[in-house]
């Protein structure tokens, strides 16, 4: 943290814990530089998602989910847009689309289209971290995020059981936005205190609309898991303003007053803006100017993304592998066969491309 003016922000409520033998922070220290970085990133995420919403209605993008994580883990607004358009300049070269953005360089292992499927995969990443970590050193942790709608998936219980048995450095994060696919948590889960769902595995609950509490909570969890204490559960109490997907108006199972009250009382961006202004770290007009600049940057990124190019045909089979007795090592096929063989893409007459 820089040497500029710092402020201490008390949390308005304690962090609820489960089977945790230590206390968690009750306040956070921050400054203008950090808060401005949060504000700019969060506002960029919101503008990017609003723009995606608009472009989807112009029949250009598919579905939803890991866009903001891709941006936070080394992507750019343009690369996210390009991926949604299916262009090779996209974060996954146009092959992943909305649900499968990926950035191994920044340790982001993508989104999953199957509900809950990321959890056992994430547990595998935690196993790999522990397996390869040098003895006596802190172990890199793995983080799997999933929603309240997925929280009762059987594969999650099985993965958590293995993580507990083997004391894997694994963070299970439930993003509780109060509704699954149009169903409230009370109607879908017999236990909606999700941070307790690991049974003997410790857990705690954070206010997901308070970026400073999120910072403190995840810093604790990373330290806890990296030191050999095994897995931990985190429930992030948040809220989604829009529907579950583009086909969901989001108002058939809740009313507009509920959504409006959440925007007024708990909006995470307004929380940061108020901290900056109320503590004399920024002027309201300065923040408005930044918002204007970000809106312009997002539109410029959209324009550039629309100028992208289609991936070459070879991308259809470049990451597919063929193995068998006739090959000494796995190889890629030289084509993708279509139902009408004559319309296959690539050289179907060749055997394989080594």
C-alpha cells in the first residue's frame, strides 16, 4: 500500500464464521490509489456487461457468465468482446464463446457451461498445487466459484470430501445472489447458510457488495489454505440486478422494487464512490469524468472487436487429438467431418496432421 493518506473503514457487520478457530477482521485500511483502481475496474466491468447485453439483442453474442473474471485475470475489454463475436482476436481465439474464456498465463482456467462442473476441476488444480509444491513452502491455492443454484450438486460434495481428506489448498466460493434460475434460495436449498455446507470444513460469509471485506476475507482464506490447513468455504452474499440469462427478464419471481432497493442500498460501485468522496479522496465530478472516459473506452473496444476476423478452418481441429496403436504419439486430425461427407472441413482424404 502506498504512503498516501490512508483511511480505516469499519465493517458494518461481523463476518459470520463456521468451525473457524480464529477471528476475522472487523475493518479494513485503504487509500485513494486502491479505491480508484477498484472503482475503475468495477465500472469497466459493468459497462462491458451492459454493452454485451445490448449487443446480444442485436443477435451477436451467446449466453453469459465469466466475462468479468476474464477481464480481471489479464484480459481486455476488446478481447472479451471479440470472443463473444467468435473472432480469433478473442481471449480464447473465438473458440470458447461466453462460457469458456481462458487465460492459462494468468492462471485463469476458464468458465464451465455445466452447472457445478468447475468445482471438481478446481479441486484437481488444488491437488496439482499440493503435489508439486516444494516441501516447507506455502502452497499455491485454487479457487472454484459457483452459484447458490449449484451449491447442492453431488459433485461438489465429492470434491470437498477429497479436499478435506487430503488437506488440499482449495477455496470453495459460493456466489449467493439469492436466486438460481428464477428460484429463490429458500425454495431450492434446505440449508441456505452456504458457508456451513462443508460440514466440518470451516467457512465464513462475506458481504459481496463490500470490496474491502472481500479483499480481507480472501486474503485470509489464501493464507489459511496455503499453510496446510486444508479447504475452506466462503459464501459471498451478493445480488444480481438482471435475469439469470438473456431469456430471463428477471422480474417474474421478484418485483422491481426489490431490485431498486438493492441498487440504492447496496450497490458495490456506489459503496466505493462514497468512500472516495466522503473521505475527501476524490471529487464527485472527478468520478463522473472517469465514468465518461470508461464508457468511451468500452465503446472504442467494441468497435475494434467488431473489426475482428473469423478463425481459420484449422482451428476446428487444432486442439483435437487422435491416439491409437498406429500412432507413436497423439496427433491432430486433418479435418472435421460433417454429416454430408462432401462438406467436411479440411482434407478428409488425408489421414492425420502430425
